[in-house]
């Protein structure tokens, strides 16, 4: 036992946690500073006056009142993006190829997990479950979603990408787009054949919808509530666990060393006795597992899913991977958190700051604007310069 | 073995007068079948495939040209006037063929994967929709609140001017988007163009405030068409009325006219594409597509050449957009989704990137699959649902089949399957682009 404990590389367990805390706090502080200073600057202008007319609250108070919730929401979605982005970035690191179908692998994970919970709910198990059992079922759903998504990712690689290895760059990319479209309609077909409609709602059970309130701070006439919903804690907590696990796998195990070797130089890795095809399959498996788990977590957070649910999260996660520096795992983490924050802040405050001219309906294209800006000014991404580990 | 048998058979038949006889026979048989069975999809397919035999059999160029003109300008309009469903299919084929030919310049010649091609189509469509409708006077009204009797901003005949304006504006949009992103590697470009396509769609959806430019999700209607002289309808009826069997209305005549416009655009695109392909630019595109590094080493201005391809492709989409807005008299953001972009890409990939006849074949195949096969399958399923039929072994009554299962809506499945299968089994497409043999004529020099 002690020998086993001794072999654990504690540094590789602590380092990613430290990074996550740093990135979360940093991006939260940065975005809050921008929002608050904008609010202070605009408070005296027509923007502040119109808000005063409507809700009788100053722009600064309004910003502060919403800030805790916005930060928590941003973090939650940011960690989901990070988990998906890791799938993109790992595959890109190994094959230099954008796995366009990753967003559908995410969607399949979400559907499998939610279908399990719906089935359990239909049997009446969920309604009477104790708190502990509710968590057990949720974990079961996540694991099942992970397995389905991981298996699918490996299968897709085997069928649609491996035969094309060595072809020109666009060929596997077009194939991946095809797989993505195909999977969307296959999900829709299966779902509409089994139940007549293709949307699924996550059943409510356990205490996931309740909120933990830490306290209230008086702000002018209203009160600032400090609290967090259980859902968000679960999403963030599971994402952190998975990301730490992945980091450990890649940076502190033999298999991880093989993955890094293949990413660095495929022919040489193969000469060193590494089975390159197996490592590539493994990369897809790991990416798929993360994507599937992210899918179930996404469903938990947003409740409603449809076969096209993967499209936007997938694109944003890809943006996050590029933002952080594609092929770089720490970068994907940073990119995911930053993008989640940016998007949530923009979605919550843009409407107020522009007097309703451009509100949250532009949230989805916000990511693309960032993507274009990053690609123009810093194509290697935020952390692309010093590639510490390319996995 | 089977393919070599067919090749042998084709070579046996494709000589001397036999090939002329077969082509003429095919056209006559197709026309006859469609004439006698105006509702049969199969007859229509026989007629449409006569274009293929015209392409594949060796005949003189003059014969090919005359036959193609008769087919496209006489036989097909008559068939369309007899059955307006065919007219719709033919019109869509010609629109998508034009779009696919435009995208072919970007994807096939320059090797740039553009996943947001429909965005330029949308730019053209919204351009004419804004200026050719009452939308200009609705700028300050929220959607649905504008008074009924607003004037039109421009007369319908300004459409002809906007065909040119559409080319210019869409081309400029292409350059503006291309300038920053064309420096990127191919797969980044794909994602950025995809993003741009979404940006245009979201803008079209939401630019109904603060100023109402696009009327939001409801879309803009009515959009004006160029005026149609009365004598055109009378002339068509007096000449072809006997063959068509009934007098056509101005509405059908309009559709015929837009089909002709689309054909004209296709001819222009083919002409431009071929001339460009033969020029210095075309050779630069080939070099860029095959090996970027080598192309730079040869002194080819990479970004400039990519930009040229991007702008040319975009401007053709722009002119088709203007055409679409006028022919439909209604446009909404729905028509410019990501799926449409992938649909056009599917046509290019299926036919063969870089190959003009291939791309046209791809556009026709995908459109017919989409409009006739999938929808026919939907109708068939609906009939089964109405009936009492039961699947024997598993004992499943068709009545219980979900209403959501509507094959006509499963275009993504179709596009996805085509893309994956083509990439794995025939990446060069159904009619691969012939690599041009550029002989240096020593005697001349």
C-alpha cells in the first residue's frame, strides 16, 4: 500500500488543481473588473438613466447584484467547454486533424445518460430515491454516457478516419463533417422511432435544483445573495476530477508518455516500439470519455437536449482549444474557462450596456468573433508559445 | 469485373454513328416518356440523364452544343410548363448547380474548404430583398407593426442592376472576410468560414432592432420581380400552347424566366471558370492546392491568389442570392443555414472537386435525391401509415410509426453518408477532374 502511494506523482495531481484555481480566479477577476468599470462609466449616461427608469436601480448596483451568479454560470459552462475542448486538443495533438464529429460524440453521451435517467424515472426508481442513491444514479448515468461516447469515438476513428490517414489534409476533415451530420440524424432517427419526438428532458430528482445560500449583503434597496446551485457544484466538481485524472494519465503514466511521444513524432514513436494505431485509438477513447461526461453534465445544467445540441458547445469548445493554443492541454483548460466567462458576461450584460440593441441573442456568435480575433492576432493561442506538453 | 464489362460495352457502342443514334434515341425516349407520363418520376429521370449520355458519348462538338441547347431551352421548359413540380426541381437544380460551380472554384481549384459558402448567397439575397421590397420604409417599425400600404423603394426592374451590385458586394464581403483568415491553414479556414456563416444567419435573425433591416425570423416579403412583358406569355402560349396542352400563367412564365437566368449564370460561371483555369491564376491555384510551401517557393503570392478564388466564388453566390430573392419573392434566415452550406459542399464532393461536369452532376443528383427520392419516400411512408399494413415478422403496424419519422427531413443523413462514403471510396468524385496535359508545342516556338 505504502509502495503504491509512493509511486503516485503528487505534483501532477496538485499542479492542474492549482492551474484551475488560478485560471478561474484570474478570468473572473478580469471580467468583473471590466464589467464594473463599464458599469461605472456608463452609469451617468443615457444607458444608466434608461435602466433607472425601468427598474429604479443604478447600473452599478445592477451589475453587482448579478455578478456572483454570472461568475458561477460562467465557470460552470467554462468547465464543460474545457472538458470538450480537451477532446479536440488531444486528437489535434496526435493527428493534426480537427475531429469535427466530436460535438456529436458529446451529444451521444448526453442522450445515453439522459435516456438511462428517463428509463429509471419511468420505473419510478428516481422519485423515491434517497439522496445518496440519487447521486449514485447520476454517477451511473455519467459513466454510461462516457462509455457510449468513448466507444463511439473509437468506432468513428476506425471506420471513417483511419482509412484516410495519409491522404491530403482536407480529406479526413470532410469525412469528419460527414460523420457529424450523419450522427445528428441517426440520433434523431433513433429517438423519434422510440418515442415519437426527438427532444429529451432531464428528469428532476435528488437535490440538484436547490441552491446553497451563504449569506446576503445589502446593496442599496435590494440584497445581494451569495449562493450556488447544487448543479453547478456537481458540474464543476466532476469536471475538475476528470481534468485532474486526464492530466495525470497524460503526464505521469507510461501510456501518457506514449501519447506524448506519438504527438511529438509519429514515425519515431513507432520505431521506439509504440503501437501508434493503439495510441491513436486510445486518444480518441479518452477524448470521447471526456466528451460523453461533459454531455451528461451539460444535460444536467440545461435540462433540455435535442440531437443538434452538440453543435454550438462543440464549436465553442473548439474555439476554446484554439484560444488556449491547440494541441496544448493546459491551454484548452484556460481557453474553456476564459471563453465560458466571456460568453456568460457578454450574454448577461451586453443587453443592458447597449440598451437592448444587442443582447444575449448574439451570445452564440460571440465565440466566433473571439476565434477570428485570436486567429488574426495570436494564431498560436494564449499558451501556444511555450508548448510544455503537447498531448 | 462488372465495371470492365460496362467499359467494354461502352467502347463497342461509342463509335461512328452509333453514339449519335444512342444520344438522339435517349433524348427522344426521355421526352416521349415524360410527355406521355407527366407524373412519373422515372420518366423525368430518363430525360435528365440524357444530359449524361450527351456528355459521355463521343459526338462532334457542334452536335453536342445544338442538342444541349434544344434540351435546355426547348424540351425542359415545355416539360416544366406541363408539370410545375418538374419546373421547381429543374429550377432548384440550376440554382444549386450554379452555387456548386461557385464553391467549386474555392474548394476544387484553390483547395480552400469553405463551410460558410451560403453566407455570400445570403448577402446577395438580403441585398435585393432590402432594396427591392418595402423594407427600406420599415426601418423604424418593429416586425409586424408596419402600416400596410408602404411604397416599394426601387422599381422591380432595378433587379437587373442588382445582379451586378450583388456580384460586387458579395465579392467585397469575400475579400473582407478573406483578408484576415486566408493566411491561416486549411482546417482553421474551414472553422472560421463556418463561424462566418453562422454570424450572417444570426445577424439576419436579429437585425430587426434597433433598426429593422431584415425583419428578423419572419423574413422579408414581398420582394419585387422584374416586369414581365405581356407579349412574352402570349408568345409562349401561341408557340408552345399546343404541346403544353394548356395556357401557362404569368407565374409559371416567371419561373421559366428565372430558370433561364440561372442557366445564363451557369454558362457565365463555366466560361469564367474555364478561362481562369487556363490562366496564370488558375495555374497558381493548382500550385497552392497541391503544395503551399512549394507554391511560395515558386514566388506565387499565396494570400492574393487565395483571395481571388474566395472573391470569385463569393460573387457567384451573391448573384444567385439576388436571383433567389426575386424568384421566391420571400426570404428568411432559415434558407441560409449551415446545412445548406454543407449541402452545396456535398454536391461538389459527390461530383468531383475541380471538375465542372462532375459538379453539375453532383448538384443534380443531390437535388433529385433531396426533392424526389426523400420526399417520395415520405409520401410512401404516409400512405403506409394510412393503411392497415403490418410488418410481418416483428408484427409492427405502420399506423403506429411516429409522425416525426419524415424522410424528407433527413437531409443531414443523406449529406453525411455521401460525404463519408465518397471520402473513403472515391475521394476524386463521380467524374474526377481531368488533369490537364499542357503540351509544349515545339514546332510553334
